[in-house]
C-alpha cells in the first residue's frame, strides 16, 4: 500500500490510537490500516482469479462464467420418499443432488440388523442393496446430474452400488459426475461414525482413488470435510487446519500407494462449514485455497494447476440453528450463505429454518433453496470476483488464518503425523476444549445468540410444521430387503463375498470385487461385514484420553 506522506500518516494514526485508548478500546483489534498489510505481496499472496495461489478464486471468471451448484442435502425414509424429494427440488431450481443416509447405512448395517431397530430412514435414506440405489434415482439420469453422497466408512460399497445403478440406466461410468464423501479421518476427530481402524480405512480410500482415476475420471473421490469438525465444536481456525491436514494425509496415502499426485489430486474436493461471523468465514475460505495451492505445488511437487486448486462445497451451520424463534434461522442461513459466496464456494447447501426441530418440510427446504437463488439473482455479489480483496481487515485476517494453520500443521508433524495424532487423541481434545469454551460463553451470555440468551420471548413453536417419519417405513424397508434376498442367487453371492474376503486378506485392489459382489446381489451390510471380519472394528478406547 503506497502512503505518500508517511510522517502525516504516522501522526494521524497516533491521534486516532490515542482517542481509541481514551475510550477504553484496543486499536489493534478495532480498525485495520495500510500498515496491517506491510508485508503483503500481491502476486505471491493474492494473484488473479483462476491462477496460483487461487486466493481470489479457482476460475478466471468465477460466477460470471458459472454459478455455484445449488445442492440441497436431502434424504429420509425409503428410497422412494427421497426420490420424490429430489424431483421436487429439481423442479424448483436445484442444480445438484446431495444424499443423506440413515444411521444404519452410515454404520454399514442392513435395515434388518438388530442394531438398526428404530433408526431405519430416520435421519436419512435407508440403503441396503442395489435395488434401493436404483429406486433412489429412478427417473433421474445419473450421467446428466451431479450427485453428492455423504457416506464414509462404507463409501466403497455405496459408490459401487451407484456405479452399477448408473450402468443399469445405460450410463457410461466415465460420464458420471459427483462426490462421495469418503473422508474417514474426520470421523476419528469428530463425527465418530467409523467402522474399521484408520490403517485399513485408508487402504479402502487408496483403492477408490485408483479405481476412479481409471474408470470414473470425473468423480470426486473424497470430499475432505471440515463441516463435521466444526459442528462438533471446533473454531474456524481448527476447522481450516484440521481439514487441510486431513487433505495432506490423503495425498500422502495416494503417493504411498504408488499413484502420481497429478493423477488423483485434481479429483479431491473439500466441504466446509459457514457460520455467521461473516469476515472470519470469508478469510477462512480464502486462506484454505492459498494454503492448499502452496503445499500441493511446493511440498508435494504437483505439476498440474488442477492439483493446486482447492474446490469446495459449503453448508451453512447446522449447529447455529435454534429451536427458539426458529424463523431467526432464515436470517442466519442467509448471512452464512452470503459468506460462502463471497468466499468463492463452488457448491452450496442452505439449511432449512426448521432443522433444529426435525427433518425439513417441503416448504422450509424450498425457502432455503430460494435463499440461494435470491443471493445469485438479486444481490449482485456474484457479478464481481472476490469483492473484499484488498480490505485491510480481510487480508490481515486471511494472513493470520494461514499463519496459525501452519502452526497446527507443524504440531501434527511433531506428534508423528496424522495417524499418530489421532491415536494420541489430539484432535478430539482440541475440539472438545473449544466446544466447552463456546458453550460456556453462550450460557454466561458472553456470546450472544438471539432468541436464546438475548431478545428472548415466550413463544409457541406448535405452529411450525414438523416432518415426521411414518413408523411403517421401517417395516416396509425390511420386507423389501427380505424379498430382495429371497430372489437372489445366494450361492453366487456367498462366492462373491468369499472372493472379497480373500482379496481383503491379501494386497489386491478391492473396488473390483466389491462391484462384482454388488452386481450379484450382496447387500451393504454383508460387504461391510466382510471387512469387519478381516480388518476388525475400531474403538474409542484405542485412542488416548
């Protein structure tokens, strides 16, 4: 920043600082000025959109050339109910699908498993077999629509079902576009829906990278997720640092499997949370792109600019939604969505205002989608790329985010790397400490939450419509599964599962035998049980307290 008269600048700044201190405030925290960016180099630290270090965005024209994908997360009950919701959202302008699975599916259990009792179709769609996947996307051309699936430990089996279902529609797997979350590391940090220990889980991910690179080249093989880390109570900085540290660990997994970094890194994507602190979130997204670009080019020696480019999906903050005065959540979601767009997201989900009370109703999810559409069509923020670039505050905050994230990376390396840090309980302790601090500050009133500890009112939420899952759905799902099992060739399924177990005990790539098992009628739970037998199950007790 050029300052023509530095003496005049210094004198003016001193006068202002004196006035601020007399008012009992801290000048360093209140206002930022040219000297806040004294060491900033434009080409090194910002550059132009679509070019290294991608601080200002991953495409030269950003939203002028292509809007972000409006991808509402949805799934409940059976595949048929979820299919109807997807078609409704597409009719109302959604441009991508995002699938939520129920807890038994997430844990690799079929709907008829005793542990699935009472949970089938409750917080997402039940997916037991290939027929369920076909029903889920009936009438939706899978080679024409981008699909994201939030599944982790059983991701290899779910992706196999998706590929086979697309084949049965007549789609070429090379045309399929979408994302499988497949991010097991953040499960050990925060979400806790792991099945197997970290090492074999990373083997499954490496095999997915290999297979998709050869057969499903447009598919994003991992969506490296900070969302769940943040929902567990992490700060914005911890979300940034831990998510990128997971990303680096996946890159190292691919390299250790003998892959060329430029053969798989371009298909890694990210998934971030967006909270209501507008500038902090924007700085987080900008810092993420810059950090990733620098590490991929300089540390991992990637040559392809696509490997340097951090593309990400954003979801507004579920943990910020309140059951009190739920209409306030509409405003929260709009601000959080605006932060994601100003931060340069490629894809966005906006939460519905009723999600603190239950699954979103049709009217609430439509309003959430309309929030994105209003931002895109009416605000003008998509017309200019990175409009806050050059802001003394935003650039300073972006720089501080990067610096503090790098300090976390060094600490993880000093502990012996990602797996060592997981087993030492490092990530869990850091997140739990932040979650406790945040909750304490809300309860003390130090952190304001409108409707909860500020501007409270006595209200009746009975007028808010709540979506309820019919208990009959579980019985119907179990019957469909029983019919499916009764009509398949059980001997061929048993042989396929036996071959899968043999390959898992050796060093063979596992995606091909999983796909074969799916084609022959193996269920999700049966495939995951093979891996349970070979790999064992991971327990929280295996992490240091």
